C-alpha cells in the first residue's frame, strides 16, 4: 500500500489546546525556556505550569529538554529531566516522583497507523511510575507503563509494559534482573 497523505486529517482537538496556544508555547519555549541559564529550574517549572503542566516540587528540567504540549505533562516531586530529553506529548505523559529521565531519552506518545492509506495519527498515554531511572538515550513507545522502581539501561527501546523493581536493557528492552 502506498500512502495518500492528501487524505490525512488531524483528529479534532488532537493538540488539546487551540493552535494559538500551541504557537504561543513554541514562542515561549524558543525565547524564554531554551535559552534560560542552566540553574533556573524554578523559571522553567513556572513556564511549564503557566501552560498547564503539573510539575511537582524540586523538579529539575534542563533547558535543552523539549516538551511538545506542556498541558499534557505531569511530573512528580524531585524528578529530573535531563539534557536533550524529548517529551513528545501528543498524548499524556505522567512521570512519577523521584524519577530520572536521562539525557537524549525520547518519550513518544504518538505515532501513525501504517495500515491505513490516510496514515492517521494517534496518541496513547505513557506512565513512568515513582523511583525509576531511564538511562541515556532510552526510547519509550506509546501506551507503555514503566512500573515503580524500574531501571532501563542506556540506549534501550521500550515497547511493552515493564514490571516493578526490575532492570531492563536492549532493543527491545528485555528483563535483566530484579532489584533489591
């Protein structure tokens, strides 16, 4: 099958806010979030909250992190979002407390149905529970739950739910061992 992209239509209210709010966020991100000094974590939390993100206390978000739609993001207390992390929040992203998303990780809530000629887009929630660590360059696919206390090794790709207090690594991520 060959796609007929002229038939593609964005689902109603897919972004969750008006196109003007989306544009205002992107301008705010470019002018105030991304160029902010490394230490201004409170400023970046303020900007995200101003656009509807639910950000807990003491959350560290690096200025190079990219958040598509802040109003679809929830991050628990004391969590860290590293350099060049992408929160591709076409759908909801919920990150628990005391969780680390390390540099260059990509949390991807959206994709397309490649079995249909009009290549429709969809979004599915990602939940990363409390006390997790996603090491550098981890990819998380739509509709995944990473349960409490999971460690995901560097450069792994997560396509299925991961069980609590376990270590996973690889492409796709496979169970390595239970944590103590």
